[in-house]
C-alpha cells in the first residue's frame, strides 16, 4: 500500500554557503576532489529521504554547487491510470503520457538515527575517495623504495604510515631477527597495491630480491646509469646474499664499483639490511666460469655438468669443502639460485672414487659380455666404447681404427657382441613371458632392452601402464637411463595414441 506524501511550498533549504565551505575544507584536508565529497553528501541526503518518504519512491537529491541549497524531489511517470502512487501520476494539467516529472519534497529534518546514517554514508564515501586518490598516487611507484614510520606492530605484521596511505610488512617480508618499534622510520620496497578498503593499501617488503637491487642502484651510480647490470640475485634475507654483475664497458671494474672505496658502497647496503652480508661476483655466459665465481670464496677444481637435468657437480679440494657448502648449506644454496644450476659439492677424493667405481663396473660388463680380458676392455673404454651396443654400432671399420685391434679381432669382437645381445634378447623374452608382458610394450621400438627389463621388474606390463606413469615415477624406475626430457617425451609418445578427434 502506497502512502501519501504531504508537500508544502518550500521546496529547498535556504541558501547555505556553509555546506560548500565545509566541502572545500574537508576536501583539501583529505586530499580529495570537492565534487566527490558533495556527491557523498547527496548520497547521504538521498538515503535519509528514502527512509522518511519510502524506499519505493524514486527520489533525487541535489546540492547547488554555488549556493549550497539542498533540493529534494521524487520522480513520477505520467500515466493515464495510476497503479503505484509512489512512482506514477495522472496525466493532467498539460502533462504528456510517459513524461517523467520531479515533484519537490519538503526539506529534511535530521533526527538522531537519520544523522547517524548520513554520517556513516559520508564517511564511507570519503574513505573510498581517499583510497582512489591514494591508489592513483602510488600505482606508478610499484617496485620503488619508499620510506615510512611504524604505526603499529603485532605478531603477524607491521603497519607503516607512508604519508597519505598505510602499508603492511608481513612477517615473511621482515628480515630475520629484525624488530621494530612504533615511531621507527624504515625503508621498504613497494611490491603491490590492494584496492580492498578493509586492509592497508600498500604491500611492502624488505626481503624481496628487488629491495637489494634498488638499494644497490641508490648507492652505485654505475648501476643506476646502466653501465653495470645486475644479472641475478640470490638472498637468504638478513643473513647473506649474492649478486652477479656484468658490464659491456671493458674499462669498468663491476665488482670494484659495487664494493666502493674501502667497501663504503656495499657497507651502506649491508647497514640498511641490518648486517646482511652481500657477495658481489662476476657474471659469465659460460656456466662453468659462472658457477666457479658463484661458489667463491671456495676454490673449485672442475665442474661436471648434466645438462639434461640442469645439474652441476663442483669438484673441490677436501680442505675447501666446508667453505663451498657454507653454514647449513647456505653458500651452495645461494650459488645454485644465482646460477640457475642445481649444484652439488664433492671432494676430489670422492670424485676419483666414484669415477673409478663406474669404470670398473663398465670393465666388468665388457669382460663378461665379450669374454675378453681386462686389458682389451680398458682399450675399448679408452676409445669411448663403454657398452656392447656401442661395439656393434662401431662395426669392423670403427674397431679397426683402434691401435692394437686388427680386422680379425674386430670381427671376433662383433661376433661375440651379437651372441651376447641374442642371449640378452632371449633372457628378456623369458622375463616378459614370466610376468605376462603385452606385445605392445615388448615390441615398442623406442624402448631399449635394458629399459624394458627394469620396467618389467617394476610391474609395468603394457603401454597403458607406461602411459599412466608420471615423469618423476618413470625417472625413478629408469635411473640414469633416461633424462627428464627423454622421460617426458616417452610418456607423451605413448599417450598420443589414446586420443582421437
């Protein structure tokens, strides 16, 4: 049921320049646009009018921008038959059907509840306007260092006042053992801006890699000017960091420039990071050289790469092992992150022992498979033939090129290799028969005999079983026989026949 709204001749409040003046003062104080504040006031007046005259009424409210006069009216549609008195009016006195008219309403008298509602609306609108202004101010500063004053500290985060906005340092963004007190002035990296009005706007960090980078740019003019480039950074925030630098100017000493006279530049950075030690190393596009530099101050004898798995083994003297690894593995961990290689540390003694064991295993395999003595096996290994399939692939001509092996010996070696492989194939056939292996797996030509054997022993009986494996599962079964790339390719090759258009 609609209700009748009584109106009188008074359609607006008297001239009230005070509203305009208050809007100008508050807008200036809060750093927002006066128009946004006046619109917030209009929204509050409109809400109050709806509470008084009915929420179903189509009410409009307007503040004159020059006089401060408040005008309130309800919008009515001209119809030939009124169904809803709150939104419709009869066509008379020259009114045209379908026309929308505005019927003035009496001025509002704000009671306690209405005033409180208006205050809440205006406060909320002002906060939103302030947030928008702050967002516009900081949106272009993401990635920059900003300074603020600690406003509040608790277990999970530190709230920082950075002028017209608030930022937050989460626990993970604070250096280890770093403690702040209210009123402390600190520098931080702005890493993100939040538009949620219920939380501090700025996400700050002192542990981000770019915070160290920006500190170096501030202290080292050559980095700021682009003469020296920071190629990569690895940090254990609050404890130790490594940075790799390079330059195209042969006259420049990148490390010396970053360290500064008597270490003044790098010391300023360390002081800001509360004593975090920063090692500056030379970047190189040669992975071996770069890894050697990254592991400093340890001395490295040689680097052995496994490019398929991006793994590098650093062989070092026993006396350098603790230095290379670092306290709790910190040095090698940072070097791995800096270079992008998974670095493992072995001593020269350990490396010699491992290589000796590998060679002895290969010698034994060749001696047994070809029925030859130790000397012949080592002769073949020295020429790069480390397996019986390698012998078969070499052929007579390849074997005859080895000093000490004539044509007759080469043919005999090939004959014995063929006999061995035939026995090997029969052994695998029996194994497959014993375990009920399907022909699709047994005859899959991209799988070697050795790989087939370990697959069968692992319980893989057909291509469906093989295709169901994850890459890491297949690599665990295959061991050194497959790289990650080869394992992924094999699984995808098996699966491709499962899908049809």
